[in-house]
C-alpha cells in the first residue's frame, strides 16, 4: 500500500489511485537503514553461488564488527548495468552489462588512488519483465551477487513513465523539439506526469532500503529521475546527493514551455552537486534558475554556486569519458583482429577511402543530413566517385514510435537513391548496416575508417568520436594486420556537429552545422584533402585528451566535488519547509534560532538601559501595506516604548515623505516630530530626528537623466526616488538583458559621479545611488555613539529587520558587544524576519510575530510606569523571569 506521503504527493500533482500497490523486494526485506556501510544484517552469504562477483565478496561481513566502514556510493539510474536472460532450465541468469556506463564507472574509478576499496550499490530497473512471483527471489539474488537493488515497475506504469513522459515529452523538449502539433513530440499529459512522479517515488523507496544517510553518497543519473532529489532530501535533510544530466539542457526559451518547469528545477536544486557535460548546458540551467526562480549564481574559486535557502548548490561542468581499459581489451581480442583483416579484404583498393558514421536510428542523430551532405560531395566532386565509401552503422533506436519509422524509411530511400545515382559495378557509395553489431565489430570499423562523421543535430555527449580515436591509436597486433611499422605515426580525422557534447573537447576536429548541407560537404572534402602530417597532429592532440580524461577521471572528479560540497552538512542547522514538489531545506548557522518571547521579555524586564532599533518596511508594516496608516494598536505600542525613560527607540525607513505621510501624521498626533529618512527617539521629551542625511541632493540632477535613458531602453525597468537615494529597478525586465544593462548603468554612473559625494551600488535587480556612508548601519552606530555621549551604556538591545539593507544594522549591533558602547553584561537580540541566511542570530517567521513581541515589551513598560505612579498595572504582573500566570497576552 502506498504510504501517506506518497498519496498526498500524487494528490498535489493531480490525483492518483491511493489503493494501487507498490512493488517491493518482498520478504525477507533488505533493512531500510544500514547499520554500517556495506553490511546488510539478515542476509546469509553462505548461499552465494560459487561464481558470485568479486565485488560482492569484498563486502564486510558480520564477523568483523570492528572493521571501519568503507566509503560507499549508491548509484541510481533508470536501468541497472545488468543483462538478464532465461537459461535452458528456465531459470533467470544474470551478468554484468559491460557496455553500461555505470559498470564502466565502477571499474575505472577503482583504479584511482583511494578508490580501490570503494563499495557501490546500484538501484534501477531491468530491461526484462520479471513475473511478480519471481521478483523477491530475483531481487535477493541481484543484491547478493551484484549489489543491485531492482525497482520492479508494473508494465503499464513503466510504459507511461519511460515511453510516455520520458521519451515523448522530456526527451524531445531537451533536444529542442517543441510539441507544436501532436506529431512533433507529445503534448503535455497530466497522467504521464503522475506516472513520472510515481516512479521517482518508487526509486526513492528503494534507496531508503539500503542507505546509510550518515555515510553514503548518492549519485543520481539522467533525466528519468529529476524529481528524486526532492523525495530523498525530504527523508534525509543532510543526505549527500549528486545528480548528473547526460542529455542536453535546453535554453530557457525552450525549457519554460514545460508546464511543470518550476517543479523540476526545484527538485534538481535539492541536490548538492549538479553535473553537465558542457558549459552551454550548465549556462542554460543557470539561466532558467535566474529567470524562473529569481536566483543568483556566482563563481566561487573556480566553482559555480547557487545559493538556495542557505544551501550552496554547486554546478559542475565535465564531459564523461570512455572506459579506456575496456576499449584496449576489445582491441586485443582475436575477434577484433579477424574482423579488421576481413574488412581489409572487403576494401582491398589502397586508394579507396572509408568514411564512417555510427548512430542510433532516431530523429536527432542526423543520419539523413549526413547522407544529403555525402550526396552533395559526390555531386560537386566527381573525382570522389568510385573512391570514397560511406559506411553508415545504424544502431536500433532506443525509443519507438512514428518518428523512428519515418527516419528509417527516409534513410533507406536516400541510400537507395545515392547508390543508384553514383554506384558502379564494383563500387557502392553508401553501405548501410542496420543489424546489431558486436562491439568488437564496431571497433574494427573504427580501425579501418579514414574519417569519422558525427552529424547529430542535438546530442548530450556522444562518445563515438572518443572510441574512434582510441581505435585508430591501435596496438602492435592491429598494426601488424594493417601492415604498419612500429614507428608509423597514427592519424585520424573527425567531422563533428557543433551541437553534440563532445564537440568542445575535440579542438582538432572539423566542426560543422549539420543543418548546412553544403558546409558539411565542404568539411568532408577538407577532411579528405588534409595532409598526413596534419592528420597525425590532430590525432595526437585528441588522443592525449581522451586517454587522460576517461570515465574514471570523470567519476573521481565528480565524487571529489560532491564530498567537498557536502563537507559542512553537519555544521549547519536544517529546517524542512514546503509541501509536495515545493519542498526544500533551509540550512542556517547552528547559532541561528527562533526568538522566544519569554527570553526577550525576561531580558527586557531586567535591563536598566535599553536600545530598540526597528525597521519600518516589512517589519512594523508588511510589504504589501506600504503607505497605509499604521494601526492604532501599533502606534499605541510604540508610544508605550517611547514613554519609558529606560528606552532609546529608533525606527528606520528610506521611503519618501509621500509614502510615509500618514505615518508622519500619526507621529504628530502623538506630539512627536518626524522627518523622512531615519527616525530616532533618544529621550522621552526629545524629538524624532533625521540621522545621517545630506542636505545637498544636487547630484540627483545628474543621475536622473542617465537612469531615464536606461529605463527607456529596458522594458520593465523603473526608477524609484527615495529622497535619500535613487534606485533603478529591473526586477520585471528580462533577466539577462536587465543584468547587462545594470552593469553598464553602474559603470556609467560611477564615471559621471566620480566627483560627487555619493556611492553607486549594484545588487540583484537594482542599481542604487545614495550619499556616501548613508546606511542603516551608520544610523545604528550613531545611535550607540549618542547614547555613549549621554553617559548611557545599554544592557539590552533589540534590533529587528527583514531585508538586506538591515544587515548593516545587525553587523553593527553584533560587533558592538565587545566595544565601549555596550554594558559588559548586555543582552543583544539581532532578529530577522524569516528563516534565511543573515548576520542576525535570531529569526521570527512574519511581521505579526514582531508585533506580538513589541506588545509584550510595551506591556512591561506600562506596568512599570503604573507601579511608579501607584496605579494598578494594566496587564497581569510579570515575574522576575518574564513569565506570567496568564500568558495569553503574548498571543
């Protein structure tokens, strides 16, 4: 039965059948939480088959309780690196899938220093359907032998998840295909989205069965499981979680057409480290975060960081590599040598040139564009007819549907047309191989090919060029078959699409726009005319990179950065907030805590001299109520604080006189004088006075025309005159253009105001010009300085604000503790509104909370005043610790 959290989540997403059972491993179950990394209590190892994988044998046993836990990584992907088939006796037989990146990652990673004994657990699905009655047995066998935890999905759910949402909606969109019509990618389907949610939740439950949250790393792979970080973070706030996207990430203009765009972005941001193959993919992701979530990113010592509710989410850019050891082993196979010799006989003419293409038969691999370019080459260069052969290996498509059938039909028709137009009795221009090939056969074709063509219109990475380079490097055995001497320099030529992930890494390749048929044909001609010396130089450059940046290097680098990103997890306090897919974790300093009314009131009552600093906008008055009349209750509470001779009260605001006109009226009704800017009440009979203001604002005559020019050219930007400052805001403008204009405006203003006593500050969504030194921090410092001049040393300070401008006040107040302004026994309460990173040590959830606090403090002052005048206190008497027999007045 689905858990309550699972049911609620699906209800939030649009409803689901709560009674639908979820697949499980059955009994006996693998424990939900491991007692130590790599130790699974309750599993009897004595029944393990004799041919069990050596990896399983390396796992610590229960007979060694004192053995320190080994570093372990849980790798989560849509499919396990396992091949399954029925044996002659009808029993299931399992083996490692040596072509799987996840398996190669493990083997190659263990060759790196410090990783030799790392344990791995795999979580994913199987390609084959396992009958329900056999699932428990299969699950235990896979875990016992391979450390694999299978996620069994019902056929209908798996189809809606993989062939539905993943392949019909995410895959086309991430490859820049918009569903403009039902034939061009699938329109968004809420039922398919719910299937995607369900599968991500099932995979999370499988992780829960084996994870040790304090020790393990979790590494999630690819777009099939983009929601998993949210579900897992909800279970374990401090889980060490990385995510790597193996497909392209589209530009924000494409991505924002996804109806669940924010849900997916927020889910990814619940990972600690997010990896991409290229800077373009990362840039698009960061742009989406900026445009849709209003987030800001910056480079931090070479790393790109996103601040997300106090957590730093790191973005890593590193293309995956090939498994070098495996490729070299395949080159050494006898079958590979025999196939190379066979191909040499098939193409005996030494003057015949083979160009090779290896692609999946899908719409994004650009097979038809490659054929058109080859046809153009033969048309424009008759000298190549009879000499140049294009061998196109078409691997079976991973998806299915009408578009795959159209690609197949188009490819077959074009091959037929080219061969009929340019073929000769002993010459076939295009050889199309559409049957599945063994890997050694493919390596043999790489060996004999003079040029490799990869013209995909969009591809996440594509390792075909890397494999080609390693194959062309060959070995002694291959050299003998090819008739090459040991001193022969190896050479290769690559023509690659600029839209594939490996293109930036191959600086010696000829890069092309696959949509430009003539340009691709010219690139083919250039490759054919390149001299042997230049080919060797290009090959050596590529081989050096590919051989040093293999899959082990990639995996080791990712895990190193994941460990670095997570190293401070236990040094911060975490709060879980939000429901459903809006869930996130707020990470704050361990000293940051909620301000308790009892603590505050007790310290207030015991104090003899008090300093109170209150922000106006967003603190005393909610943001949505700017310019409206403060409630009589608010005015009465502040009046109570001001009448108390122990108190020094400051209220800070940078709003204009017009905005605060009703507030001024309220102050005058109380017999108080008020000025715009910063207000300060220093003595019971003193006036509210303006602090830190310059009387010369002639610089505004320079600023306003400049800002108006940028406002006219930046749609969505506005100018806000605060009297003490002038601000250019671009929050509603295009983010990228607004940021660019803000930088230009900042430089422009600094240039024209170089001789004026003002400062120019640029921050997220605004550029501000104000008199030098004017800030709320300056006002706080002046207040403390004035109190010192009056011979007063406060032993109680309350400072409350809600935004970045108040951080200056917090800094001044917190750093004044050890200075001459405060009493040695002073109690300082620096408090911000909302749980967020701040220089304050306390927080309250909303402005209403601070009003309740002020009401409590005002009641203490009124009680003390009443007792001095011999009257009965208007509120219940407070004990010395600030508590009361009736605390309802605090609510």
